[in-house]
């Protein structure tokens, strides 16, 4: 008789946990055999606290603030904002084809600017004309002309006044006063005349009128000027005492326009223009302006809307010019006038200034070749 028929469990067929018990006819539950107690749980480890059902789960670790990321995002936003303002102000610059003429002088090292102050009344209403003593004259003429040279190797920049009564040859109009070139053919003919008279290649052109100049002075809170003697000029409507004082826009404009009350005439006037331009740039680049948005933004807006520049010029070119003029006003550059030869008369009997031909040739040859101006020519 086999084990199966004897009612004994076949060998090798032990039911597994949860398996079917052929002899009891039911699935046996998992766990230890009947009659045995389950083993006790292991004792807790020292220092280990068993979890309590009513205790809340532990809080996740607190995330540290990402200050570096926030600062980076802030800097990116500021850069984008600044870039947007630069593009906007650059788009508001007035432009003209000032340097588009035939027979330009050969390009040279360094950067050369032709700065022009005109008597344009464009954009001035009657009240502003009266405040600035601008009169009702139409068109525009040059009141001041300067050549600024910025060396390529980081040397001393130079600012040279070109007196308006300088006796020079104007293409197509013979020999007459330099400012007549502007009247005959505007910025193009003026730039062409300056290049022909000096042999210096002009890279950039910037012009500003009456209203724009006065607005810039007011935007920086005025400029300080020290006068050795009083100035009283009825034609320019300026009356200033001797000593140091702060000039507002209208007073500064009268100071640079004054001519008939000056003993030195156009030469002294050119010197005053260089002084005031230096004071204006010094104030515009000072911390009191650069870190004061109530001065900086009106200054940038006024400069972009009042400057007339060449078609190829941009706001960053003007910024480079401002830095160079700042060096000049700070004593790290050269400021002078074309070497003076004598006074003379033009074909109409008007008083003109004749350059010292030898000294002028040496001065402009040094600029054209990006060399320092000979010291013996400074102050002449």
C-alpha cells in the first residue's frame, strides 16, 4: 500500500506557506505552525526612538535662499534696461551727411572730431528766444568751431579752437572767413574746408544749437566759472561780476557768445568757449551727475535730442568724446588755439584772423600723424 492510500502525506510535497493542504482541504494561512508563538520584535537600539502613530512626520529641510541667483537675475535686468535706454537715446539723435564729400583727407591714426556750436533757433518758442536773447534771425551760423584729437595709444587728447574769423580758402567760394563755409554749404562744406585747411581727416561731427546748449547746462545744475574781471556785453545780454560763480543755461550761453566787449575779440571768445566747455564736461561727468538720476536722465535725453551728428555717429561715440573732454578739463589733455599770425582784412573789408602758417602746419601735421603737439605751439 502506498503512502497515498495510507492517508499519509506524500514525501517531497510539503505544503508551502500559503499553499494548499491536500489533507485538510483548505489553504493554510501564512505564519508559523499552529501552537508556536511568533518571535518577539527585536529590542530598540540605544538612542533610537520608535515612531508614534500620532506624531506628525518630520519637516523637510529648509531650502537656503539662492542670493547668488537673485543677484545675477537683477544684474541681467539692469544690463538689459541700460542697453534699451542707450538704443532709445541713440535713435533720438539728429543726423546729417556732414562728412559725405569728395576729396577727403587720408585717414590717419587717432580719432578727430569737429565740434560746432551754431546759432540755430530751431525748436525755440518766443519765450525761450527772449530768455536766451536769441533774436529772430533765421537759418543757422557757426558761433564756435573746435577740433578735438583723441590719440590711438592713450596719450593726451587735444582741443584746438578754430576762430570763426580765420581767413581760409573755401572750396568754390574763394578765400574768406571760416564761418562763411557753414553759411554757404552747411556742415558738409564746413568739414571739407577744415580738412583742406588743416590736412587732418575728420572722423566725427557734432553740432549743437542755442537751446540745446542752455538745456545741457541747466540739466547738470549749472557750471562754475571764475572771471578775472566783470563781463558786460549788451549784444549777448550777459552781465557777470568778477570772481567765481555758478552760471545757469542763459548766462552760460551769453558767456560763450560775448564778443564785442572783449579786448581780445574772437581769440578771447574762443578761449572762453573752451573754458566753459571744459567746465560743462567736468560737471556732466562728476559723481553728483552720474549718480543722480534726476540729472543724468535729463542730461542724456537733452544731449540725444539736441546734438546733430554725422550719419555714422552714435551715442557711444559721443560718450567717448565726453571722456576725452573730461581728461582735458581735468588737466590731462591739451587745450589751445590755432597759432595766431596777425589780423587782416578780407575782400569786403571785414576783420579776419590770419594763421601763423608755419606754426599751424606743424600743429596739424602732428595731429594728422597722431603725435603730441609741439610744446612751443601751445598757448599761441
